[in-house]
């Protein structure tokens, strides 16, 4: 038995599998939410060790105590801040439950006291009661080049916690090109979700200028097709959708892009 | 069929990314979250728990990245990690509550352009897969849905390459027959 004995599926069968693949794809809000949690937990676990300690080695007792104190202070500060600013339930369980049903939440930063860039992951979903575009710019959040610098921050958590507005604005990371690019794409997605197609296009153009060889070219191209269509530039959207199909035919985003702006007879 | 998400160049990037940095984990997540998601779902983890399981898989990835020596492909490594995490999840008595909660349907994902025909097509494939022999199903899914190469799948599943080809051929033939049956009434109408 070899490859030659295995026949390709015909067009219909391949089409059915493509539909199945699209249906089973990880939804973009879920993708962003999961990454948010991973990043939060990784930062939390890295913070005590300044990112240099081997994974399995426990920190000394004195340090553990210090960490616990800092965490308690951070939690208290954030609880107060949360009560003042957000006026929402600060229970982690309640927050987690909320997070799991609303793809719009900033991460619960009360434990680790690290509110910043990662807080904005799915900015696209932050202020959007309307469904997010099903396009899945598969962007992990801002990924710092070195966790050692950012993970240990002497600034008190109460000062570091951004307001919701700040959290939204914090999506662009100045230090890491990937993070900055991802921030722009997220903002574009957020704008599109809010109905700001032109703004989304502006952000994507800025992204193209600043990161002509970025890591998220595929996601950007897909998002641009949706934005063009939403902005009423259907012809251009279809042209770019065709270009997307040529360049990224195997992309999981391809079916979504192809269906984004159908021609009306 | 090309992998939908990861190519060789991507895999090299994953190998070269520094161990245990958030950036490395981010890169792996960016390249392979979709694949892991499908694996997790196919192993029977429901919507409501899938996020927790995904989170756990990638926390393990982060912790154990230094152990990954690059000899197996990232997808192989991730596949085994995902299976382990799902297995633990299934065993965990503490998860019972969440598993019960998972019976509550998850909220719609909000895809206004999701049309009925795509859903029907996906349902058809889901039913076909449910009836397919487990061994053939695993190979078929990994090759024709996840886009992995047959030799890689053989390594991943732990079978001979020829056996993998054999299972793939049988699964494809069965799928093709099912598709023909699906087409028949439409054509006759």
C-alpha cells in the first residue's frame, strides 16, 4: 500500500469536509479568551521567579511569603479599584463565569496584578454586544520578547491597573513588533465589530505601512476583505477575496473570506 | 492536502523559539491552537469544557516546551499532550460538575453568515465520522481534516505507514460512497 493507491476525494466530498472544517474551527472569541487566560497564568507563574528560575524549582519560603503578601495587596487594591471603577462582581468565580459567556471581558487581573497589554486581547469583543465577525484573526495576544522584564513590576498594582478605556488602548505593545501588529489587528477587528468599517480599514492600512512583512498577513488580508465589504466596497472586497484564495487557499479562514461578500445577481 | 495551519517553515519557527518564554508559547498557540482545538473536541470534550482543556494543554506546552527536542513534529507532540490532558479531564471527578454544566447549550457564536447548507454539510460529515471505525476515523481525521501527512500520522498514531495508507484508503472510499448516496436523491429529484 502506498500513496499512489489512495485516491483523492472528489470535489463534492472535499467540499463537505471543508464545510465541516469551517464549522469545527475554534471560534475567534474563544481563541482570544483562552490565550488571555494562558498569558495571565504564565505571567502569574513567571512573576515570582523573574522568568529565570527553572520551571520545577519552588521559590524559597521567604520569597513565597513576599509573593503572597504582594498578591494579597494586589487583590485588595484591585478589588477596591474594581468596586470603584467597574462596579461589578469581583468574585473570580463570577468573573470566570461571565468571561465564559461574554467574549468581551478584560481578563481578571486581580490575582496576578498584571493588567497591561494582554488585557486587551479580544478588544474586538470588548465593547461589542453585536456578534464578532466570524473571521478568526488567529492572534495570540501581545507576546513579550522577554518575560523577565515585564513580569516583575515594582509599581503597585493599584497604579498599574488601567481603566477599561486604558485597557482597550493598551492593546498596542510598543516593545514587541508581533504584539504591536497583533494590537493593531485587534483594534481593527474591534472597530469592524462596532460597525466602524472605515476605521478598521484605516487601522489595517496603518498596519500594512508599519509591518509590511508582518506575521499576521493572512489574518490582516482576511479582515480587510470583511471590512471592505462592510464599507460597501464590494467589488474591491471580492477582488481581494480572490487574491486571498490564491495566496492562502489552505487557510482555515478561506471559506469565511470567500463567503464574505457574495455577488448579488 | 496541505496542512491548514502549519507548514514545515512554521514548525522550524516553533523549534527555534526559545524555551519557556511566553513568546514561544504564543507562537505555538498561534500556529497550532486550531489543530489542538479540533483534537480536543474530537476526543469528546464538550463546548463548555473545551476552553478549560485548551488552557490546560497550552499551560503544559509552556511548562514542558524545554523538553520538546524537535525530533517529532510539533503536531505530534501537541497531539499527545492534548490526549493526555483530555484523558485527565475525563478521569477527574472534580470535573463532574462542569461536565454536567456542559450539557447546557453554549451560547451561539454569532456568525450571521453561517448558512444552513454549511451546517447540514458539517452534520453529514459528523454522522459519517460517528459511524466510521475508530482506527480509520483517526487517520482520516488527521489527514483529511487536519491536513497532516500520512507518514506523520503513522508516527503519531503508532502504526506502520502502510497501515495508515490502508486505513486512509478505506475511510476515503467509505466517505466517497456516503457522498454518492447523498447526491443520489438530489439528482433523481
